[in-house]
């Protein structure tokens, strides 16, 4: 593909389905060049069952007040669970938790089978051995194209010095410390 910037012909139609001049697959490939951390976002369903989904759209929004965001596809299986939950937890995964990321990325009746966790604020599961977790009150949500953006007010968090799991170009990877310029 070309390195030339790609702009929609008519920005007013930019958010309309099938009206974008940008090829969705190529756009996804371009986004994949940006390495992200890997998280599992969890919440407690109204029926008392824990729910979680692998997510790499997590980002910090504000330090004061402490706010974070993440997004979920409009047609995701657990969308109504997160829309109705008072709290959610963003669990940042460690480099050794690739299998866990894959487990929560797939559809399953019980993604929590064999997973160690404790109930956090609003009973949102806090996964054992995560590199960090951010327990959030659901503050707001916004529609963004084919996703809903969840804004969370961080009410509690923990972290450790374990190595985080990374994701880029459709694959999991690790950060390699050294001269500060390497990643794999």
C-alpha cells in the first residue's frame, strides 16, 4: 500500500457504514503496527456470573481525576453485561499469560474455568497474577463507529514489576529491555 495519507472524500459521511474510502482490512493492518498491552476487562453479570473479554483498546485518559477508557464492538456477546455493570476491572496481563488472553478472546460458556480471581469493586473479577488491575466505576460510555467506548473512574488499582504481555501485527510479544529501543 501507499504511504500517502488517506482521507475520506466527504468527512460528513465518514461514520456512515460502507461510505468510507478507507479499506477496513488495510486500516486494521496499519493499526496493528502500534504495539499495545493486553488486558482482560471483567464485570459481574446481573445473574451473578463473572464475564470477561480480552481487550487491547485500553488507554489512560486523565490523572486527575483518574480516568481510563476501553472499547468493545457493538455486536460483542457481552456488550449488555458491560452496559449494565456498575463497575468493571481492567486486568493487565503479564508476558506469561498469553494462554489466558487467548482463552478470554474466544466465545465460551465459562471463560473463567480454571482461572483464579477475587471479587473487586462491584464484584468485577480481579484476576490473580495480573501485572496490574484498575477497578473502575462505570462513569460513561460513548458511541464510536462500530464500538462503544467505556469511560471508567478508577477507584482502586494495584500493580507489580512483572513483564507485560504485548500485542502487535496480530501476534503476542514481549518487551526486551536494553537500549530502550527494542521490542519483540
